[in-house]
């Protein structure tokens, strides 16, 4: 039974344009892919190929530094360059550029499938790292590292398929079209973590997916619980989904493992299963292309490294000039300055908003009316209005007592403010001030 959690907002879903659109391969395929050496928050990678080398789909082209993951070619062809390229996270990062030969020649050295019923845990974790699996819901953390930290420390595995961000339907289509594989992946991960309880959390609005999964669970009698949760942003974030599923609160300064829970995105679990049972590394992902400016919104199966421009072309281009283009959702996505940036492992959506869709978010700021909407909307029970006062009135000495380390950077405060005050930006500014103060001590 889902348990209500604090705060959150109900932005218009805008999912009707793509929720009935099946996942289709990107057509035409990109002439060139640019695969960044950094697609994981746990570290980058060093190339093991050089310009002129021929590569195949799934071939390792870079090996990780620190706790990162391996990087693979997503198309077959020839490496033409290694150097700085635009990155969807911002700025320019080194990338391997591959000219596509359109043959999709598979790598002959892909690993053999594992017997997951009798798998060696350490070997499987290493296999997941070698397959390049990262968090695909937005965080981009190395999956093998999260699994290793969680083994033996969790009693509840939560696989999050709620996808509360507006416009994006990639996880919903994955549940509908690959539901059996998703359920098997949940079982595999629960066994790997030694979790007593495995939960697949789905938004209650995804009725088709819920009914489909319920039929599969009854037929196969899988040891997976299906829980429907009320769709309220930011349900996709770990602390909120843990609260909604288990009722547990994560205390300040602690993490999910400290309350015996582990949360993984459903696309991550699906790709993990492919890596273990098929030997397939993470070379492609599902991306929702949507927004009022897009001619034919779609859900696309896209090679990693594909320029964003190719996705928009496959969706028929734009019918009017977008006011803003984002990767990810409109609540917490990253504004893109160029469509030359490539798809990376955590790119779940390409959203092109019209002026009418974007205008409410950029109206002129007025004075704070002390209505308390930002406090009610904050899922972490913070008081953004106090941050506003501390920054604008020069009362920086108040910031340490406002518990800004708990901020999820979800943007609910800005969304709910009737005065259009950029509270999310002010909180980020306050956290920077605090960090600089600590560094100077």
C-alpha cells in the first residue's frame, strides 16, 4: 500500500503525445556518433582506440579511471577523431568520434551469457561494470559500485518506474513492450543484493502497464511486488519513492542504504539483464522526443553518441521555433545550447517547448507575498522563503541553519511560487556560498 510523502507538485503531464507511441529504432541512423569519455559521475575513461581504427558494435573503446565504467562503440565503422565535443551536461568534453558504416557489425568478443541462478556475485558485478551500465534515470552513477555498496545491507529493493517528469514516457513504453524482461531483471537484481523484498513501483496513471504487469505476475508467479503510487513530482527521486513504498524517512546526512533500501531505475535494470543474459553492453537507450514544438513526438531506440539533431530530424523536425530545448524533463532537465551535443547514458528525453509552454516559467519576478506555497511544495520540508530573505537581504549568517544540504534541487519551490521568484537558483547560490565558506576555513 503506497504511503503519502511530503510536498511535491502536480505539473501538467503532457504525456498524451507519446504514451501510445511504440519504441522504434532511430531512422535514419546517424552518419556519425560522438561518444563522450565521461558519461558516469564516478569517473571518466581513457581511450584504447585511435583515429583510423575500425570498431564494431559493443567493442570496448575506452577503459575506466577510478570507479567509472567501460565505454563501447554504439555503431560499427571507423574512428575519425578523439577530442573535445559539446556535452549535454554542459561545456565540452573529450569524445571518440566514429564514422558509421551502417553495417551494425556486432563485436565478435562479446561475453557469454551467465547462469544467474548460480552466478558468482563478484563476477557478475564486474560483468555489469564491463558492460558500461550506469543509472539511466538521470543520476549517471556507476551501477556496479551501487550494487557492491548495497550487497548485504538492504532488505528492500525498489525498482522505480514512476517517471513523474512531464512529457517523458520512455519507462512507460519499456514496461509495456518489455515487461517480462523487466520483471526477470528485478528478480535477478534482488538475488544479487540478497534483498528479501523486491518492489516495482509504477505510477497509478499508467493503467495499461499496471494491468499488463499484473497479468504477467499472476501467470509466472514471480517474487516481485507491484505497487502503484500517486503520480506527483518529484516521485522519481530516491528519498520520495522510499517514503512512498516503505514509509521510511532518510535522516539528514544519511542515504538509502542506511534505512535498508536500494533504488534503481527500471531502464537500468532492463539493461543489466541484457548484459548478463545476452552479453550486450550499454550501447543504446530509449529517448522520448516530445514537446509542443516537435512535429511528430516519438519514443526512439537510439545509439549512444547520436547528435541530438538526429533525434529531432527523426521526429519530423520542429513546427515552430522552440523557446527552449532540454535533455531530461522540463522540471529538472538541462537546457541545451546546441543540438550537436550527443545522447549519453542518462539522456531520457529531448524536450522542445514552445513559447506558450515555456512562458509561465519565465515571467517577471515580483515581491515575495509570504504565501508559504514553496514551503508546502518542498518534499524535504525546507523553507525556501528563508533562503530568499537571507540572500536578498544579505543575511548570509542565517544559511547554515537552513539545512540546505538536504535540498534535492527538484525545482518544486520555483514551480509553485506565484511571484515567479527563482528560488531554486537562489538555493543553489546559497549552497555555493556555504561550500566556499567551508573551503576557506
